[in-house]
C-alpha cells in the first residue's frame, strides 16, 4: 500500500457517501417507503430460516467474476469483475502518480486487491458485496482478515469468529465503520479464506446499518455456498 492510502480511501469514501446521501434527498419520501418495505422483507427472510434466494453462481471460469472460490449470489444482484491492476500511466508525471494513488486507495486494502463487485441496487438496496483477492503465500485467513480490517482507519470494535463451508475453514469479522457523514457508526461484515491460488476476502458494506442488515441474507448465502 502507498503511505497514507488508508486515510485517502477514508476521505474519498466519505465524499462518495455525502454525494449519495444528498442525491437521495430529492426522492426521500418515495424511496424511503420502498426501502422500509424491502428491509422488512429481507429481515423476515433472514430470520425465518429461508435466507436469500440464489440468483446464480460466480467464481468459476466463464462466470461474471473468475475467482479462486465459487459462491452463490442473491437473486437480482449483479456481478462485475474489477481490474485492480489498471492504475495510472507511469509517463503521466504528477497526474499519473495521483491516478495510481487513487487506484491504490480504492482498489487495494491490506494484502488484497478488489476483484469483483456484486451490486445490490437491482434488488432495491444500496450497497455491494465485494470480493478481494491476493497472491498465494503463507498467511492464514485470520492474519489476512486482520490486515484487511486494520488497513481501514475508519474500522473499530472488530469481533472475529471461525466458520466452515464447502471444505474450507475461514474467519469472519463484524466491525463498526465510523464516518463524520453518518449519524452513527454502521455495521460491516467480512470473511476470509485461503486457497492454493491465494487468499480471498468477501466484504459486505452498505449505506447504513439498516441497509446492511437488509443485505445480510445475501452475505450469508455467499458464505454458506463458498467452495474452493
């Protein structure tokens, strides 16, 4: 990571959050009603044992995102691969260096780089399930996940646990993300596993804790169906 990239990411994410919130104010009444209905439906599905319906699988060769693991994504969520290696032009002088720093701030966190974004907007939510991958090495899943979380200076109160799925043993974390643009800290989740092709981190954010809670069934679906 470039020095200061964590702080740069924090400031840039705050700016994006502010723009999103301001843009949403003009449609607040209608959208708020729809969001509450969606939240209630998703919360019900997460507690009644049914969980999120599968909308297909990603990770395999030829899928929307080719990854070291495969897992199911929720119905209506859409996946798109991210090329974390496309930074700025080295011949671009200061502009090229700035582009590289911005790319580093957004596309790399700890030992992993962003590889795939699964967008919740088609399903009526504001947030992403993001998949980060790294180079093969000796680090275990706990070490990878701790490095991922601590590289974000807005993260705090992390609680780690282990899980098993599809022959994999992984580590999961729940933590708080704090921003001056939010009324209160919001909850986020992430998990990590290691494979012969390198570590994988799956992260769920969201506009706020309410959106995060509504999207948790999609995260649980991914964790439950995770395979190397």
